[in-house]
C-alpha cells in the first residue's frame, strides 16, 4: 500500500492556488530579476524603495518590520541604497531618536522607471489574461495579502 496524494484536477493538474502561485513566482523572479539587477539588492531593494516611497514608516525598524526583513539585513540594504543616492536617513521630527528613511529625487525617478518596466514584465507574464483581468488579479492578490494574519508584513527572505 502506498501513500499517494489525493487526486486533484484543473488546468495544470491542481485546484490549489499554491501550484499556480509558485509557478508565477518563479516566472516573476526570472523575468523581473534581470530588470532589477543594477539596483542594490535587486528585487528586495526595489520593494524596499517602493515601500519608502509609498509608506509612512517612522523609523528604519518600522520599515524593516513592515517588509518582514531582519533589522540587521535592513541596515546593510539601506546603507547600499543611501550609497547609491536613492534614499536618505533623516531625523524623525516626531522623535529625535529615530531616523526616518525617505527617498531622494533620484530614488523616486529610479523607482518610477523600474516600476514601469516591472509592470510591463508582469503584463507579459499574465499575457493569457486581458488587461481588465490582469488588473483584477493584481487587486485580488493585494486584498489576499492584506487579509493575512500579519497583514502581509512577513514577506520572507526572497523579497
């Protein structure tokens, strides 16, 4: 007698979202990775820069917590983004003990240019869907992440 997995059906042999999410994640990283290779810390640097631009994180620690990045790793990541002229550490006016991370004009321009390329790559990855369906997928994924118990803050080491 063998322990065989339960039978599942679907376009790719499974009704579980996990199989599709893993395939899309691998394709995403393979496609987007080269676009972001010249950015410090590649994909993780891109998502960190985007979080700085979009978010209102009062400190480096708050940013690290929100992104689910170890605070020691975050220090090195931010050091490299600062050295590249993409972000600055500024004193938080609400708490002088904290340094708030803010994007520079170069950081904002760089991220916007990269975001356009990333969105284009995503559109190609989701090419089996029409434009409206791709927008729906992005919205549904965003809602699914914010519905996680941690609010989507623990992205893990690949981010």
